[in-house]
């Protein structure tokens, strides 16, 4: 083998990890020795001792680093680190971001600057993937990788008798799956999933629909109470999130296992062994386990597949036409066809495998082909002072139609929807994560909250906490379609307004001929809001769908500043930017 390369990723939803694994496969074809791991899994001393590294770093929240690189990042920022800590290291960085966000690829850019400060040398220009590119992240990744390998092979030439392994050659499996032997049905024991050390166990108390039965969207109010399995009390702040660990529906997994002809071995114990140097076992994997457990708890077979799925599947199809089509999907020329076939209609992995019938996937390649089910984060919709030892969530059940005949359903929300605490006890593990929005220190400081739709969830936690503090300068702008169908928590807001703790404004967009949204109501309150912002140092918190709402709301607040502050547009925008820098204008939005 050739030179060793550390391939280190910070990944929130799996995209950066997927890119890192692709780089690892391409490195092996060029006879490099890749070692692939999350940044937090890297022993801190290793980086200073290494000579070559490729960082792949995604962006989460408002320009934050992913969870699995936070510990590494805190270490890297230590002022006590000598300026020559990374003097031996040559590196480059590829970032994954979305240029529609103000802090586009911030973690990757900060990582680059800090590595240089500590003596590292960037041997190849950093790359920035952009979800807004018509080809997605691959639009920038493909040419970046081509140049990267040219640079590395120029620096570390291969011997003449050691050619690059072509893409048509099947890569080695990352793991080896060993079946331990058949078990009679009456002796089968499920292998329990494992969770991170900081997991909190909660009991599902309520799973109640809070939209009318004739409304197109099913939104749930979910109440979780600390389980006796968790001895310590719940600890979180308003604005924090709960990360749930969803599962696939058992009946759907049974159908899938039958489709794959794996029913006979579905409950047979198996052990997973690393097969390649530099590859670690998936975290929290029970070992031994079973195929049924893997597909119920670990493999996201109902997600829309990434390009790497089609690449790996192409090695295991017998029909030449299917193989050719799969490889076309992985080419630059085939990206439009791939988008039309998969992404536009949200076709799932299960459906792809039904279409490409000639596949025969060896068990050893399960972890190379199927992506992990990732935790799903939901804003906590309650305060501990209002509801001790409880976590409330406001969850929109994801169900929609595309050109495909079968309705598309979200992996996590369809699982949540099926949970009925009135029929049997249900324990849900979760982890708690700090949110980006925070209340001001003083209850005397006004808070202006904009939370249309399920964006109202964190606002409910803030309002409950402010009521506990005795704070009365609370303003909420809520948006929905109809007052009698999807006005979440209307009775609560009305009661608090009557008591003088809240002033709320509701934009029910479909209740009148001309559509009304939160930004319209904000403009109607120009005088009032300018007084709160400019004279009383109000904090503005915004949460909800990121498509157009954040931009429209910011435009409304900018207009208020421009009009009441008698400023030109550029100065009004600068005023809002200053609010953002001082954490007085904070967005937490999602797609």
C-alpha cells in the first residue's frame, strides 16, 4: 500500500460521512491507506503526529459544527496549544453547506483557518459543496476530487507496476458478517439496540392530534415523562432540542426481508467483524445482532438513496442493462436522470430495489450499501418549571404525494404516529441537545417571537419559562392556515393574554380572500415593535420552515428599522446584522 491518509469527518445527517467513505474507496483504488473516522473519535495526539489528512465537514444549525466534531473542535481551539501543534500535517478540507444560509460552510472555513494557525499546511485548495447547486453537493465534489487525486499522485507517484484500480472493479467489503447458526423460532431472542452514554429514557404519555380531523396535515402534541430507567432528573433549557432514535415499522421490515429473500436468516444471530484496516465498527451496534434488528433499528431503507447507494448496488446486479443504468446514475452525465428518477419523486431505497430486480447483495456489504437511521431532532415545546420531568414536542407528521402512486412518509414521524400509549407502555430513548436560541438574562427585556406552524414549539417553551419568571413583555407572531383547524395551542395563548403575560398575533392565511402571513402582521405593528427593539433592547427569536419565511420576516423587520429609524436600506440591513451579532436576532429554521 501507498501513503497513509487520515480521512476525518464531522457529520450531522450522514452526508459528510458518506463523502468521507467515498474518498476512502477512491483512495484505496489509488493504493493509499485511508483511515476513516469521525473527528471526535480521533485521539487528540494523532493529528499532530500525522502527515496527511483530508477533513470533510458539514454545517448544522446556524453555521455550527456537527455534534460528532464538537469535542475535537473544543480541543483545537485551546489557547494552550503550541503554534506548531500541526507542523507535521499537510491537509485539505471539503465543506458541505447551503449557500442560502448566511453562515455558508462556516465550520469548514473555521477548521481551515485554525489548522493553518497551528502550523498545518494546506496542500490542495479547500472545496465547498453547496446544496443549492443543481447537482447538489456532487456538483462541486466531483471536480474537487479529480483535482485532489491529481495533486496527491503528483506528490506521491505510484510505481509503474501499480496502476489505479478502475471503478468497474468491485471494492472490498468494509465488514465481514458471520452468521452464527440457525435458532428455532421459539428460542429467538431480539438483540436490543444500544444508545449513546448520555441517553435519557422517557415514557410516552400522550400522542394527541392537535389539528382537526379534516385538515390535510396531522400535527401531534407528544408528552414524554422521565422513565424510572433514568434515575437523574431531566436537565434542559428552553430552546433545547430532543433527539429521538426512530425505527422502521416491523411489518414493513418483514415485507422488505421477504422481498430480499432474507426471511430464513432474519432472526439468525450474526457477528460483524471489521474487514479493512482503518474502518471502525458502527457505534452502538449490538454484536451479535440479527438482520431483523439491523433493518428495524439501524438501516434507513425508507430514505431517498444517495449516489453512493447506486454506485455500490451496481456491483451486485446480474442484468447488464440494470448495471449500466446504475453506473449511468453515478456519472456526471447521468445526474439529471438520477434526479428525475430518485430525488424529484422521493423514491426510497426499498422501491429502488424493487425496480432493479436482478440484485443479489452479499451480507458482507450491508454496511457499505445501506445508510444508518440518524437521530431526528425536535424542538422541545415545554419548560421544566411548567412541566417538571416532562418533555413536550410538537410534531408534524410528514406525509405527501409525488408522481409516485404511494404516499411519501417521513421515517421518524410515521414511526411516532404509530405509537399508541393507551394500548401499552412505550419507552423512548432520546438525547438532549443545546439549541441556538436563548432567552435574555433579564426578564425585563422584551422578547419578540415569530413561530409559524410547528416553529411555535420552542416559543411555547420560552413563553412558559417567561411566565415562571414573571416576565410580561412577551410578543408572539404565529402563523397557520385556518383558525379552526391548525391554530396550535390557541387556548393557551388566549389564557396568557387575558392574564397579561402574552400579546399574540395570529396570521391565519386561508381565512380571508387575501393571504395573510406573519410578515404582514409584523409590518402592521411597526410603531410597537420599533419601540421594543430600539428603546427596550428586545430580543427577536424566529423558528420555522426555512423556505421563504426567514427572509420575508427579516425583510419586514428591516422595513421597520428603515422607516422608524429614518435610515437608508443599507443602514437598516446593517442594524439587523448588528442585532444578529449580539444574539438579539436569532433564527432556528429548517427545510
